């Protein structure tokens, strides 16, 4: 089967209702928390992507039983100290930075040395950023070139609480430290730059000894040792990062309307909504409700014919970090110059996404000025690629590069050949099925 996707014409105006896959961040965290619980945890709508399956395989390596029957996953937790495994095991995080970094926090008291590896893309990403704070607890790390995977971790039976300043706005670093502190006697204090907070919300729902004080730019998180975690039954809400592709596809196609059901609208993840609203896109929430600490809503989107440029407030960066490639597409069609700054974290993802964003804009014929941490985009409301041939080769197989390229092709016309279709299995296996649903003439 071909690993390329071809788009030869722009999508027609549509009016649809869709549902997208389960939230990846919550799915992985549910797997890890459930592995520590005392008893059986069940989930519905767990995202069955390669990243989440890698998390399931990881806890199986640590001696935890998992059953998957249709759309229900059951994890048989053995308690906070219930991991049982052989010497010299290797955990393959594949493409998942979330799994690779968070599971290090679970292993800070491991009796034996454990190896963690990943795919080509993950092996290029910085793991010193998690090894450094976790080594302060007492764990010992050995990394390739002192920075990359594969790494080995050997835990300590005498973990010490730490004080740490997390100033990158990385939820992965923050969550890894929280997991480590949960295994440590005494109080760990973490001053963390604002980032997605699913881990803290799960801790609060589970009534764990963790306190969060919210300041303007930072959170102060105090964590004490966890003795027991109750089983966690969870219906995973839809992923806003996956929904974002269809939000932008709708926004860029004037006259189109879309309703997306049951989406997690956690405020640490809705940066794209706030940014697009500032750019004049008509987006609204309906049927808002709370579910186990998370806020869930249906999302209404209407296509726009008047997109405004933006000087993007940097305080929205962390809550939109996975969606900036899509936001750049919207800026491409704005009537004026948009500016995004202090977004260097984009280059800590599956590929150097800031560089990719500039390349994609070049394909669209959109002038842009890019630096190592910013981009200025000179929008053109009249983009027309009708007779242009465009080939996108995605060398690091970044799922968001592939999917963003598909949205660009459907929004701006042209004859596109986009490589590495299989990369969507990392996070969103049914992405193309929903594209087909939106691109059909039949109304929902």
C-alpha cells in the first residue's frame, strides 16, 4: 500500500458533525497512573495510536497485566510499588516524548538498570532536560552523547526530595518530576512555567498529596510521597490537538460549518482557540461540562472570509505548542503581517517544526522571516495554487507535518503529493477517514 497521499483539488464547502479520537495526553497518563493503582482501572475511548500502545507495552514490560476488548481497556494495577520485572529490560518509547520522559519519573527507584530507547525522531530529542532534574532525586542516568536516547536509568532506594525551577514550559518535564516526587519521602517543590496540566488534574481527582498554587506566569507545585492510588475508570474525551486540524480546515473554507463533539477544552490546551478568535475566526463552545477535573465541550466553527493578522501574545505559546503549524496556515491567509515569537520549543518536537513551518509557507508562496525562535508571516488572503505542483517529503515522519500538509492542500488547491501517510498512526490513525467524511457530498 502506498505511503503517499495525493490531493488534486480544494475541498468543497461542507456542513458536518464529527467526533475525533481520544485525547493522547490523557490516554498516556491514564495508562501510567493505572499501572500504579491498587486494582483494576477501565477506560473507554482510549486512543489506540502507536504512542499509547507503546505506553501499554511499557507497563507490560514492568509486570502489569493489560486487557483490551473492543473499545475498553483494563489495567490490573498492583500498587505504587507493584512493578515486577527482570534484569536488563528495554522499554521502547517509539515516537512518544511524553512516554519517554514521564516513565523516567516512574523508574527513579528501580532496583535494576533499565534501558529506554525510541525511534529515529525521538532519538534526536533532548532527554537531558528530564535526566538532569531526576538525577537530583538520586537516580543515575547514562545518555548517548550525554543528551539523547538510548539512555539507561538505575534507581535509588534513598530518594531525596528536591526544589526545581522548570522554566521551559514543558509539561513532560513537569510530569516526570511529579511522578518521581510521588515515590520520594519528604516534600518536593516544583516551580513550573505554565504548561498543560493533565497530570495535576488527575492527581487532584485521585486525591493525592499534591498542592498547586497558581501564580501569573508560574505554578508552585508541592508533592509528597503517595502511598496508594485508587483505580481510575475514565471515558477519554476527544483530543483538541486532533480537532485542531478540522477547526483550521473549516476556518480556511468560507461558508463551511463544523460541530465537533465531546472535546477536551482544558485551558492549558486551548491556545489555538484563543489565537484564532483573535484572528477573527468564529469559534464557540456549547454544552460545556466538567468531567473528573477536565472541562469538556462541543466546538462550533464557521469558515471565515476575513482573517486578521496577529502579533501573537507569548503567554499563549505553551497552550498552542502542538498547533503552531496549523496556526501558520491561518496566518498565511490573513490580510497583513503576523508575528510569533519565543516559540523555540517547536524545535523540541518530532521534527524541527519551526523550520518546517517556514518550508510549508514557502510552498504556498508566502513570504516569511524565520529565526531560531520566531517567525514573521506576510499573509495573502488570495492564495491560489491551482496550477502548482507541490511535493512534501517528511524525512523524520512527523505526524503533524503530514496532517498539516493535507489541510494546506485541501484549503489552498494545487496538485500535492505528500509522503509518509503512515506517520498518522503515531497520534491519529483515523485522520484520513474523517477527511473523507468532510470531503464527501453527503451531509451528516
